[in-house]
C-alpha cells in the first residue's frame, strides 16, 4: 500500500495518479488518554487496519494527487534519527568543501554515531522548506527514509527489516556552520518526509534502490542505496542499541554526494524507485 496524509489530516491510499480517501478507518483507532503512549498511533495499528483501509479504498472518494496538499505520511514520529556521512563520496566532497565542513574533520557513523532531528522539524512536500537565516548556506540532502513499525531495543540484524513498516522519501535540510548537527538540522521544515509511505511488503528489498534530486530541473544528487556505508539493517541495529525504537520513528539513512545550496524560489524534485516523486518548494522566512 501507498499511504498518504493530505489536506486537513485526511487519510488515503494512492492508486495511480489518484488518492482514494480512507479517513473513516481512523475511527477504528483506540481512544488514547494522557499520558499518550509513545509513537504514532496509526503506524502502531497499521497491520490490523490494513484490510479495512483496502476495503474503504474501493468505495472512497477519489482525488487527483495534484489537487491535494500532501503532509508527512507519519503524523507523530517520536524520534527522527539521522545518519551522518553515510556515503563515501559524500564524505569526500564534505572534506574537500570548506563551506560544508567549516574546518572540521569529516568522519563517519563509526566516529559520530547517529543524531536526532527535532520532531518539530517535520514537514510534508506540500508544506515546503523555509530558508531560515538568509546569511547562511542551506543545503538539500535527499535520503531514503525508514519508518519503524514494530518497536524494540537491541534488535538483531537478522530481525531488523521485520521491524520496518515502510519507506518514504526524506529531505534532511541543513544549515552549514559550526553548531551541533542536531541544531543546524532541526529548524522548522528541515525534515521533509513524503509524498506517502510505501509499506514494506510492497517496497521490497531496500538494499539496491536508485534515487535522485533535481533543483530547478538540474540533477544535483543521483545514487543507489547499495553504496551506503551502514546499510539499513545495520542502521536499525545501531539505533536500537542506543534508543528504544517506537512505531512511527523515522530513520533518515544518509545522503550521497552532490549536496548543494538552495534559496527561496528554488524547486526541489526528489524521486526514489519504488516510492515515486515529490516536489518541494523553498520559500523565504
């Protein structure tokens, strides 16, 4: 299934170039009370709601994808976990470009570990990116994102992919500078996720997937997940060794070479095989 959240928090399944509305299925979610359980409620119950969503799609209103405002398909991720310097060619370009590294020695996850982006940075493709701090370089970083379905701690590599609900496209937007990564990458709208969630059973093997990003029609980033330094199972293992993973947690798997600056008025087109494409506009603060 391809699951979309759109307009005023309506839910739909993507069918071709249309969205079949299945919002009525949300009535089947259990009521929650304070303190609200951790994680995203829909993702936690996705497996049991899937048959009802498929049934509702056959009867639901159909809308053209181009006519709706797409939000992040995950509404309430408890954590957005990100993987720094997870492609060797990106490491090389970051070491060579002082506007990226600001004098620091660019290393990999073995040295840095993973980092957290604020959940308040979450945005959908329809929301766009706000270019905060006009005097600073703001870069695009396209990534395959993993959405956790079954939570856990100290997950084994053999079991890692069984904990995945699905996959989506991510933009890990970054202000270049000397501040900590989590600060520079957590400004509002700096975690764009979309255009929808493709469930793991439909997406298949994430180990060899082509993807690219274009800015105003110019190809900036083009790569394949086979070149990840830490592949997806290893990322899940590393993350779960440090954090208890909850349903709806998002893991941004890292960006390849070709990162570059954007400015208000630019349009970013991101595409990942097996998911589709999303267009994201950059606007001024």
